[in-house]
C-alpha cells in the first residue's frame, strides 16, 4: 500500500491526512468537520475549526483561521504575529512583507501602490483610492483648460486673418506702374492669401483639437467617478462594520473565558457551591463565544476580500482611463502641430521642441513619475489573525 494510505489506515476512524501547499501535514475529519495540525488520537478532544481561509500574502490556503488553532473546549486562542490592523484593514507586519509579490512588477501600476491611507495637508485621512480618483478628476480639469487655451489661440488666428485681409485691400501705392507696380500688387495679394490660410487654420483648430478636448469624456464621466467612489466607500464602510463586530466578539470571548476560569478556580478550592454542571455551562458559553468570534472574523475576511478585488479591478480601470486620456491628448496635440506646420513652414523651428516632446510622450513613464510622487503604500491586505 502507498505510504499515505498506510498512514490513513492507522488514524482514528473518520480521520484522513493531507498536505498544505507549503508541504505541512494536517488532519481532517469530514464527518465532524474537525481540522487540526496535531496528530489525532482516540482520546484527543478537538474543537471544530473553521475550515479553510484564504491567505492573501502568498495566495495559499491553510487549515483554521490563518494560524489560529482551537485546541480546547474553552476555546483558548493561540495568536501568531503575522498581521496588524490599520484603519480596520489587515496588513502584514514588516517581517512578512518579503513574502508579497507586486501584482504587476516593474509597471508602477495603480493596483500595487495605493492600499494604505494617507493624510492630506489639512490632516484629514484620505484613502489610496481617493488619491487615484482625484487624479482622474484633475485630468478632466487639465483637459478642459487645454481646450480653453486652444480657444484663445483660435481667437488670435481669426483676428489676425481679419486684419491681414483688411490690410490687403488698402489702396496704398496703388498708382505704382510697370513691373514694380505688378510686384507691389502681388505683395498685397499675398496678404489676402495668408489671411485665408490662417482662417482655415483656426477652423481646423476648432474641429480637430478644441472640440475633441471638450467632448472627450463628457458630463457622464464625473457621474461614473462618483459611482466608483460610492461603491468603494460602501465596501470600506462594510469592512469597518465587520471589524467592529470582530472586536466586540473578541471582548465577549475574553469575558466568557475569564468567567470560566474564575468558576473553575472556585470549584477547585471549594470557595463556591458551583457544580460541574455550572462549569460545563460556562464552558459551552465560552465555546459559543469562540464560534461567534470565528464567524465574525470570517465575515470580516469576506468583506476585505471583496474590497480587495474591487480595488484591484477599479484601480486598473482608472489606470486604463488615464492611459487613454494621455494618448488622446498626445494625438490631438500632434494634429495641432501638423496644422501649424501647414500654416507657416517658416516657423518650423519654433515647433520642433514641441514635436520632440510629443514624440517622447510615454503614458507608462508619466504613470511612474506620478506614482512615485503620490503613492500611499505597496502592501496589500492580508487576512486578520487571531
């Protein structure tokens, strides 16, 4: 028989052995739903654990509640120091951060650097998601200001074309004769031609640069951002509520354990007429309080997992929107320079620096620089430890 089958045959009735993804052996009794790291025996009393909980640090699963083992009917908890809570979010302690890998290494992605909260200049707490959201709203404002800038340039071009056309019709030196008169007449005509070029340039600026800036992401964009904001905020509020429930259940368990300990000591030194039945009742209450705590922790972890998933999904969507915005502006500024070259080739030298800078526009580099300046934290949440 295989070694594993031989070992299972030697276990008490109903028990089977398994190995975790890390290679550590654990034991399960499917009929009683008990789970333990310890080798079970027929005389061992094991309190039902809570099954499997996701470990957000390394993506694996382990028996029990992330390191907490219930070994006694009075639900004595053994806590391992692998996480801490900041603003009701569970993070790994610094010593365990080496186990984490970035979701998108070397990309400076939004989904890796905005998990923690920060303080604004006024001292108010701002979530990492709010920082990302403000970046989107600021981008919308910058886009609007660019459109206003192009509008001012259109006005200048229209006024310039109007003045050139007016000047071309002045009768000055109209009496000049001969070949010199023909040359002078051509000079005045060139003003009218130049006025037409500038008029067409202003019209193209309006349709090919200003209008796209104004229409790209209209009024619905801010509504969409508010939806994202409310959705993530609601998930965060639920997380806070679940965290409060865990703390309440933790206190209730401590009270029940203390009560059980006092009654047990009184019975042992015969300072009370409490019976064994009273002790059993206190033990049942302590066990129930432990079960309630584990249930609250499970609900908390579910809420945090949902918040985590939505944060990743939404931050990646905001990242995509930012790339799209940068590329849109890059495209239409390139169109602006194309129109400008067509209008006045003699001014090409003044636009070469703009061309060079536009050629070097890189959304990934923009994101890297912005993330480095505004990041709030690169540690992702992990399960709460008990």
